C-alpha cells in the first residue's frame, strides 16, 4: 500500500507512481491552484500556456512525469530544496527564509528608472557587463500594459523592461527561449511561485533521466509578492485611466496607484479582490525565499529597494555591483525589516491549502 508523505501542506506521492499532465490538470488546474508560472510549459514542448492556463498539445499523455514533478503546486519539498541551496532548512521563526543580509539599495545611475530603487536592473547590468551572465529573462510590458517575457543581453534592453507588472504571466517560458537560443549563463527575474518552480526543476534534475538544461540557469532574482491579478485588472483600470496614458503602476499600503499623464489615480485594493489570481491563495511565500537575491519596495524609503541577499552567488554579484558603483547600499532600518517580516508572516497565515 502506498504511503503518502505530507510536507508544507502538500501531498507527495511516492516517486515510482507515474504522474502525467492529466494528474497535473486534475490536482492543480481544475482545483484552481495553478499560479500560471509557466514552469510546466518551459520544460515540455507538448504543453502550451497561450490561452492562460496550461494545455496539453497532444491527445496522448506521455506520462513522463516532468510537468507534475516540476510544478510548484503539486508538492513542495521545501526542506530538500533549502538544504540543496543553503545547506540547511529554515526554522518556523524564519518567516523571510534563509539569508545572509538585508539592505536598502538604489541605482547610482540616473538613467535607470526602475519600479523603486532600480536595483534589479542595476545588478543585472553589472552581471551582464562583467560576463557573470550572458542573458537575463525578464518580464516587460507591451503598449497596452500586457506583460511579455523577454530575453535581454544589454543594459539598454534592461532599462526598457524595468518596472513591476501586476498581472499574471507565465514568465518561466522565457527560460525555454533562452535555452533554445543557446545561452549558458542565464539569469531569471520572477515571482516567488516562479522561483519555486525553477528550484523544484533544479532539484529534480539531479535524479531524473531527462536533461532539461536547468543547470544553465545561474542566477534567480525574486520579487516580493503579496498577490497577483488577472488581466481583468487592466480592463478595470482602463475604465478610469486610458491604458495608453498610464506611465506606472504601484501598490502602496492598501491602494493601487495608477500614474497617468494627468496625475495619480488611487484605487483601493479591496475593489480588486475579484481579479486576484485563484492560485495566489495557496502561496505562503512573500519574499521569494528560494531566490539568490530577493527585492521589493516594502520596508524601504521611497526611491529605495529592500534587498535580501541569500546565497553566495547572490552576495558576490550584489557586493560587486556596489563596489563597482552600480548601486548605493545601506543596512535596512529595524522598522523596515519588521514590516517585511510582518508582511511575510501575514501571507503565511492567510495561505489556504485547497483539497
């Protein structure tokens, strides 16, 4: 009789049981737990996400098990992943996960206009220009603020892709594009669920017989995330501000701020609840705990970013960007760090696992 293993609220079945896309659809997609991260499609050319949720492109399910294994919503072996990255598992009181240091930082270049401090753009620019990476997979916006993934190779392309996007998009498919283009030192910027999918893939690749190229992904930069929204959000905003006039979106406190050519329109977040992605309700990770570097606005002053440096790789690049004059860095204030911890604890407490 099969024995089930429960970890972090997920049910993990023994590896000898074959699991395919039909199982993924039944256990994740149908139950509305899919985060639309794009991990399944990134590593299987038989899965598409063009219409939003994943679809199998062929009638016959090969049951190879990769999509089920890589998905961050089937099961999450957090202890094993943390041990492989950090050498130990986090404790219950470590609501921000494991990290080496927490800072406030901002771009030194006036040409970099990021969401807050421009740190992600600056660190990636440093990594590209020192050849620590050969490309970065980032999520940009098209002319009507719909997100799109890009594989960029230079600072100018990074600048054009800067800024936070608040609608769901399967950004991990950009890793597939980078792999297919032959890049060997890939950086990825994404949300906690997307980082989870790539870390699961990384862990599974050690034991599974398929070569999917995950070893070529060398740097993961995670973004703080409380929740994300469907494209219905953009339609809602368009009723108040024409999207072609929007210059920037931002979330401050309990409001979505829409910066248009005629000023700022404030929308209470409570008015947007119907647009929250259903898969967000099961997520416990606010600060992208499995990234090399995590970045967000919470906890820092306007014009600065909060940066959590987690791995040796992340520390090397963050320190290098600082010493080379790409970013200005200060230790985060105690009040700022407590706010970030509070937001992380709240997200953990509000997460609900749906059977």
